[in-house]
């Protein structure tokens, strides 16, 4: 299997993205440098979570993917940089600024450089590519689009909230009634994303929150249609294990938006039915397999909990092996 495209959000998606990247390293990095193909793995990241704070552009999901692939991510939180310091953050608080979104010093450097390049006229795709190269990452990391698309969370308690206001500032405590993706109608599919999908042999939807991480990507005009038109099979990895989300508010949102009494692998499968062809579920949810197959999926039941790099690499290899043929 030559070319893999992965759709990913932040922490959960980054785990499998790293597993796929590990596969690339073991198969490609044994070759002479001239024979390596960076296009073998392309990760398309969600930018609906992006925000501007203290004058800099912050791309939380892209940054999590960037740091994870570069081996810099904080292994405890899954986001931010391991061993980062917070002198800038503390000084801002001393000035009386409201600091609800934590930024490390080295993390801040990423945002400063990104903002400088964007203000110089470069698009987010070009900027992300350059950051990826500067950190020595041997695969492609692309934003879902260059234009600004913002996830707006419609809550029962406070009306509409920008995603980070809902997720970080208010700790995802409010009841979600709906979502909209502001600016999506003006977004366009970049040539880099279009080419990666056209050349894909397999498309993997990482175990990210369907509503908050994958739906913004699919909201980009022509994204879903281009993915569907690809000859590559689309395989979804469930972010729900044993009725719970391993990270984030996916389970609660599935109950409030999806009309499900409980979150489950089957409920996730229903969201992707008719669009994706493969579905990976955890062994704890084996009882859902028959119903998921009835939706038209080729299933893989395995341990999807990724605690360390070996788990991530194992799951990636299992997926690639199981879905060699359809």
C-alpha cells in the first residue's frame, strides 16, 4: 500500500497519525534518502478549532499533530510541548490579562513564526508545510483549507460560542444543541489536498470526534465529494470504546446531537454509513460488529486503545494489513 491519507483532529487523531508515520519510518527510512517518498503519508488536519489570541494565529489540532510527529508532544496531556516553560504566560497574567488558553514559551514560538509567515502573504498550507519541514517530519501535514473556517458551538445555556470558548474556557460543560462552520462556504480545496486524495490507496479517518474534528474537514466544499470519488477505500476508526470517548466530549455530543441514548461504536458507524467502507472498533464493542456489518462496512475488531508508540504502530499496521483489499 503506497499512499495513505489520514483525516485527523487533535490528541486522539494524532495517536493513530503517529502510528501511521511510524509505519512510514520503518518502510521508508531504511531506503536511501533519494528513494524516500514524502507523499506516502498525508495527514489532513482540522482547522475549525483555530483562534487568534494575543495577536498570534493558533492552530491547536495542527500543532498537536506537528508536535506529535516531531516527537515533541507532552506525553501526559497529548498536547503542547514536553518540558515547555510558561514564563510568557505568567507575565501576561501579571499584566492582568485573562489567560484561559494556556500557551507554553516554545509553543508560542510556533504561533509567532506562523503568524509572521501568514502576514507575509503565505497561505496556511505553505506555512504548515514549512513548519513540518523545519521540524524534520518525513510526511505531509496539510490543513483542511487555507481559508478561515471556524467551528461555532450552539449551546443551550449560552447560545453560540467559538469552539475554544466552549471547549477550553468553559470546559465543555454546556449542552450542545448544534454546530455550524463559519466561513466554510468560502473555503476551497487546496491543490495539495486534492492531489493527495487523488493519489491515495487508502483513506483513514482517525479516532477523532466526528462532530468537532471530522465534520469541519468535510464541511470544506468538495471535500466529501472528492473523498467519495477517490478509488481508495475509506476506513473509519471509532473514537468510542466501551461507550466512552477516550478523550474529549465526543460521547456527550453524540447523545445530544445524534439522538443516541448512549454513545457506542454502532452510533459512530451510523454517522459514516453510506460514505465509508471500512470500520475499526475496539474488542470491548465486539457485540456491535454484526450490526455495523449490516450497515455495509468491512469490519476490524481489535484493541484500539493506544497507550504508547508500540500500540500506535501495531494498530496502524493492523489497519493497513486488514484493508489491503476490499
